[in-house]
C-alpha cells in the first residue's frame, strides 16, 4: 500500500506544473565545459514559465526533493538528473503518438 501511495504521489507531482517545469529546464540546458546545465536565473525561468518567482520556488524545491534536478553549484543554476530525463521520457510516452 505504501508503494502505491508513493507512486500516486509521483504521478500527481509529474502531471502538474512540476512536470511542465522539468521539461522546460531540460530544454534550457546548455553545454558548458563542466557539462550540461541551466544557466538562467530563477527570475528568468519564472518569466519563461510565466509564473511568479514565489510560485516557481516550491516547484523547483519539489523537483530537487524528487531527485529530478540538482543544484549545479551554489548560485550557478541547475542540472536535470538522469532520473529527471527518465521521468520526461516516461510521462511523454504516456501521451502516445495519437496525442493531438
């Protein structure tokens, strides 16, 4: 039962704004000499996502807590983790080719 509750929690998390934000962050990642990372500030991300920074912050924290993104370095952006990419792929596959 606990496993089902955890799965439902992840489904709720990633079929919401958090999933859309994860997709945006993946799209924003740029190649750097240290690897891929999102270089935009939270203010810039909030503007691109069309939400306030106050709305963005809890979504970012939820993605960090779920292990889908991690801070790159203090004040230097974020990286999407392999788990984050698997979530995008899995949720995206649920849409199927018949979407739209």
